[in-house]
């Protein structure tokens, strides 16, 4: 009987020791893992302001934000029509055009294919929006995925109009 | 091991060996019994060791001149090529050395597939070998990023984005891998650090691979168990050492032909354009040795599915010792497997070809068929074949098929009869 109690105590001591050891090891490893996450200097570069006054309708400019290309497109009325007329049932990742471009004339998107991260080409592809040459994804004039392996629409970053000519991204 | 105990000759050597048995180890490596019928396909283990050492030595030297920073990396490669004494030679040996390493490892793997070297009792050798192969791919991929050319940058982008396919945590993992929001300076720095580390891990695994090999000893072309230290085996030194050296010299000839006459033929010209995060090259292709996996990735019309199948195509090989249910090792005695081996070989080459082509039209259809066949070969054909295939009878010993060839014994008798006439004693 006394032997049994002793064994239980010993088991408890072992379990407690392993637990404390595991927690200690885990907290020692965490800094070594977390140092690989974006550092303060990377996070600091979080906004970019772009002057878009000279952009003509139908044209796209590409700017760099956090090391990623951002497409800013001034859409023609024809392109806006095409984008807003699409039936949401035809979309792989259904989103209304009005939700993607608060001011329909301006489309601001992260120019990174949602498949494996290549930069799609503007005004190309079967839907006259964007086409990714790497693995053949087609996006429409609202940057929504229509055909190919990409799972999602081109991402819309956080942005705002500082004044009529300037967009602040981030 | 069934070897007799080794005792060094001199007193000093005995003193040392009893404290650290390096001399015993050296003696074991020299006298290690190898089957006497090993053919030239068995020389690639030695060749691969040579490749690893070459990569480590040339890499160590290149690291003295390379600068891992997005503003200087591309320049520093050109600096190595133009200014550093013999820099061009060392870099070309290192870059082509990677290709030669993979050429040799593919021959080594296909040799194991043909002669059934992965089967009991060699499963652990096989799995360690696959771990080495996976680390080799990771090392080569990160090394290819270091010159910071267009293919470096976009290759890194595509491969790291594979992890974003993981549900829920995928995006945090890619951000963690990058150390930012895209492939950038932190990514380059950590890839350099890891590219330096991984070859030493590979070296450690190579030691385990050889250690595990020395427990059961080598498989051999007819795949039967061989009694060690019998007239069926020969000591590793000098017999296998000489054969390995001869094969290595032929291999080095091919290696140096690439280095001196076609140093860029295996690379992509776009990697001589500095990385530009705004422009993706029209065609992104990985290095030739990764093309079959790239074809599988693109054959599946879903992002997560493509990634799963690509990784599965490698990990399925780990299960091979249990998927192949046949007790007969060598394909020589398996008439159907022998044909299917070559079909698989052809399918893998075809996948490699398709990986270099754009994923559309007939290329896409063929990659899907080839991917399907690859998995069917391992998951369906091999388990069933082991049960239903009628194998040829196995010989009793290595010498058996040679001596019992029709006519061989008659020849012996004829020679014996001639000698008998000269009265040199009887040996019938």
C-alpha cells in the first residue's frame, strides 16, 4: 500500500518535471522562431502616397508598397459597365464590383496573383482584365478571378484618397 | 558484423585504439565485405559523396566573396565571375555541381528501384536516403535564390507561396518565411544562412545512411541474400575502391565538360537579369531537377490540391518498402515489374519535359495523365503485382547463374581434359 502511494507520488513528480521542462524549452525556442517574423523596420514602411493626377482613363500604374506591386487603374466607363454587369453566380470568389472599388473610376489592388504570387499582366486575358503568365489565371476588369488555378480575387489593400489627386495606400 | 576482432599491431596504436577506436573503424571500412557481382550502377554512392564534398568546399570559398544583401548580391556574383582569382571556375563548379549531384542521385534512386534495394532489411537506409534527397532539394532551391536574378526572385516567390495554400495559417507561415510582406532582404539573408547549414545536416545523414548500410551490407544485382565473408564477397578495399575511382573519373569527365564547355546550358538566361519585384518573367521554370514535381503541381486544377499532390509524390516513396509487396528484390527475376520500371522511368522523364512547357492544351492533358500514372504505379500496381506476378526462380548463390550457364561446365571439363593429358593431376 505504502509502495503504491510512493509510486503515485513519483509519477506526479515525473509528470510535473516533464511539464515544466517542456514549457521552459518552448519559451526558450519561441524567440528563435519569432525573430523570423517581420521586424519593426519592415512594419514601419506601411504606407505609400501616390500622385495619380496624370493617369489617363484606361491606364494602369504600378507602385511598390511593402515590397509588393500595387495596381492603380483608372477605369473607362465601358470597363466599369463590364465589371458591374457580371452575375455573381459566375464568380469563383463572389464579390460585387461596387464593394471592390468605392469610387468606380479607380481600382486599387495588390498586383500579386492569389495562386503563387506572380505579377499578372494588365489588359490581358480572356476577360480583358489581368492575366497571370505563370500558371494561367484570368482576372476580369474588377480584378476578380474568372478562370485558372488562383483561388481568390486580387486583394484590395487598405487605401484612401487624401485629396483628389493623391491615394494613400496602407 | 561477423568480422574477426581487429587488434592494431603497434603498442602505441593499441593504446590509442582502446581509447578511441578510429583504427578499428578504418579497418572495418577497408575490409567491409561487398558482393562480388556489384556492377557500375553501385558506384554512385561514392560519386555522390564526392559531389557533396565538392559542393561544401566550393561553397565555403564562394561565401568568402558573396554578399547577402538585395543591393549587392547580384553585383557580388559578377564580382566573383570577373574579379576574384579563379572565381569563375569555382562558381561554375558549384553551380554545375548542383546539377551533377542531382544527376547522380537520380541514377542512385532509380538503381534502388530497379534492384529492389529499398526492401527488407534495408528500409531505414532507403528512408534516410529520401530525407537526404529532400534536404538536397531545399538546399539547391535556396542556393538558386542567392544570385538574386529574376529566376531567383520569382522562383523564391512561387515556392514560398506554396505554403500559403495551407488553410487558415498559410498566410502567417509565408509572412514568417519571408520576414516581411514579400520576398525581400530578410528572405535573402535567412536563405543564405540555411543554405550554409543544410549541407552539414546532409553530411550527418550521409553518415547514418552508410552506417545503416553496413548493418545488412550491400544489396546486389541479383538481389539475393549473400553470406558475408564467404567466397561470394570481396573486401571493399581495394576492389570496390578501385572500381569506384574509375567510375568517379568518368563522372568527373562529364562534370568538367559542362563546367568548361557549357557552363550555362543547365541554367536559365533570365537569372542574369537582376531581380525585379515589379515584373514577372513570361515563363517561370525551376531548375531541371525539380521539373517533374513542378509538372505535378501544375497538373492539379486547385491550389491546395496541387501542393498536396506535389509533396505526396515525394513522401509516397517513403512508403515504398511496404507498398511493394513482392518478396523478390531484383527486377531481373520480375518480368512484369521490369517492364513497368521502364514505364515509370519514361513517365518521370515525360513529367520533367512537361514541367518545362506552358500548362495549357496537350501539355496539360499529358501532365494529368502522367501524374495519375505516377500515383497508380505506387498505390495500385505495386501492391497488386507483388501478389499476382509470377517471378523467375532465384539462383542459389551469386556464382550459380554464371557457372550453370549452358556450356560453361562443358568448357571447364574440356579444359580439364586437356590438362589431364599433360598429367598435372586430376580435377574433374
